[in-house]
C-alpha cells in the first residue's frame, strides 16, 4: 500500500490534535477519515460547550453543585435519539452487483456506499458491499455506527464519489476479480447533526488509485474482499 496522502481539514470547533488524517479512499470507503475526525471533534465540541455555558467550572465542578458520576453520551442535539439513522424517505439506490459487468457493479457499489454515509444508515448494511475479512470492513462499520447512533450524516454538495477509470486486471477464479480504479470526489463533504449543524468539513479529494479484490458470493453478488490504496493518480499511470 502506498503512503497516505495528507489532506487539509476544517472544523467548526476547537482544533483536534493527533488525528490520523489521510485523503479518502482509506480502506474501502472514501469518508472514513472525515467520520473519524468528527467523532473526536464532537467530543471536544461537547466539552467546550459545557465549559462555555457555566455547567462546568475550571476545576470540573458544577458551579458548586455535586457532579454526577456518569458522563453524558455524545449525541446530536434535539429529540433525535441514538439509533435513528436514515429516515424512511431516504430510499437506498438499487444495488446492482450481480453479473459480469464489473465496472457497473463497482459504480453501483460506490453509489450505495455514498448513500449509507449520507443518510447515517444501519451499519449492518455495509455487509451488502464489503466482506468482513476485508481490513476496511471494521473501519467503515465503526464510522457508520457513529453516524447512525448519533443521528449524524456525511453529505456532499456535488455528485459524490466518481469513478474516473476502471480496469479488470485479472480473474484468478470465476468468482474472483482484481480491479484497478481511479476515484475522486469533487464535493465538499460535511458531517452534520440531526439539526443540520455542521460538525466537520472535508475538502474535495483525488484522483486516487486503488486496487480491489472482488469476490462473488453464493447470492450472486460481488463484494469487496481486499482493498489497497496506491496513492495519487498521475496521468499515464499504468494499471
């Protein structure tokens, strides 16, 4: 795997030091770095809000009152509780991941995963496109879980993830394929809470070269088995 590509970030709260920030796609999905940053930033925002409102004194006291032993959960403001995720109005795009047109399969996968993160859908749905043995599975699952449980979404202001180039490199077996891709996202991506407040902003990224192993299951659907990010794309880079 190539070296991660640094990416500039913006936050609407205090700066968060020590984040492992790389340009998407990291692992399988393109927004893991954005969501991971929002998890940390939200905790900082919560603490800053409590301090600024007078709830907490500099010594951690509650204006002279006794503090509760428990820590309040990090969640989006308003009445929307944990586990709300996508609304029924946010219909998923058709997942067309069967057949031999692997470029069409991959494009459908990108669109579906963008939908998962833009709606804060049930993290269990990531299994529709990624196999658990992929190193990227846990990253995407945990990122999506944070969005879902807090009522957050990861939304862009453009077309979403774009597949710039695609090539089947090899077919080691009828139900396996190694594919070479170039992807980019020209949108500014924002993590927003249930009220639409922006928690974190990430600029456009790419184009980036990534190689995947796709595996076809007993249900006839192709899913990602391995993912390898090779680095920034340069014109003329051979697959």
